[in-house]
């Protein structure tokens, strides 16, 4: 649950995943014409703001659900070309994705290969790596920024909360079943909410600077905060040397 929650939060910011889950107990309210128009406008603003994005730095604070995760993503033409994320997976784990290949530096005691890195794959001999592989799609969620804007466009409700010191604020609710991207929809369903309450902050260029997701577990509510910064900063992400990677 801890790893799933943190990665699902990453998904919302970065977009898409290969996960599935329940549909939630409640259903989203009908979308009004005014909300539909505002959602479409905000989504278009985001698409334009992120069109020339080359990199972004992420800090995901899931508190008791999964601690803090940090990472950087490189983009080209709205798609990620590489990412490096340090996540909480029962200990710090680093995932580096270059194209379709993900390399993992596992928490202490989880890697018995004698090499610092492993290829994260579903057919690994390491049970922990196989479990981690089922979540890798969530980190690759960071690869499709347009999917975030597309998700915002489907918001069941959206309210313009005005400008704050951090950016322009919107409160919205997302119905996972209305999101065209099946991976992103599946990730949101994993949060167990329908609709999913989200607060979105955009900078003057229309880029997301913070996303707050409220997760309800029983009678308790837990906020997951995703802060985005260092847009277009120089970032170098490379694969580990081949001789340091166990197959």
C-alpha cells in the first residue's frame, strides 16, 4: 500500500501506469456545462505550458502512506526520455528509466546479485524485483504529460480558487472511469476514491507546480503533496555502467 500510494501519486503528476484496482464505492457528480468549459480551458492552458518542457524536478510527500520520494524527469516533445526516482519501498530504492528499460538500486538486503543495479523485469529471479516490476508502469507514468491535461479535461467538477503565492489554484474531482488513458485511470482507481479530490496549482506558464490528492482510508484522510520545480533545468540521466548491472 505504501509503495502503491506513492507511485500512484507520481502517476497523477506525470501520467499513465500499468495498474488496475477497484472502482470505488461512490460515483462522481454530473459534469455541468460551466465545469466542462473551465476544465477544457485549464487543460488547454496546461498543454501549451508544457509543450516546450525539457525537464522537471519532483518531490512527492505521502506522509504516513509512503514517506517522501524525489526525482527528475527529462522530456522531449511532451514525452519523457529518461527519469530517475528515489522511492520508499520498505527502504530507499532508486529507479532509472531510459527508454523502455528500468534499472533498480534496491533497498539493503533486497539485492543478492553482488552488483549494485538490477534490471527491473517481471521475469526476474528476485521476488522483490518482480513485485517492483508490476509498479514500474507507475513511474513510467511520468512519461506522458499530455495525459495529465487530458485527465483535467474530464474533471467531474472544477472550481477556480484564484491566485495564491504558489500559483493559480483549481479544485477539481476526477472520475477514474472517465479518463481515456487506461493506465492513468487504473492508477487513480488504486487510490480507492471515486471521484478523486485534487487541488491543482499552475504557474503563469500553465505548468503544474503542486498537486494535492486527498486519500480517504476508513475515517481518516491523508493528503499526498506533489511539488514540481526546476522546469527546464539542466538534467543528466544515464544508465548505470553495464558491468554494474545484474541481468
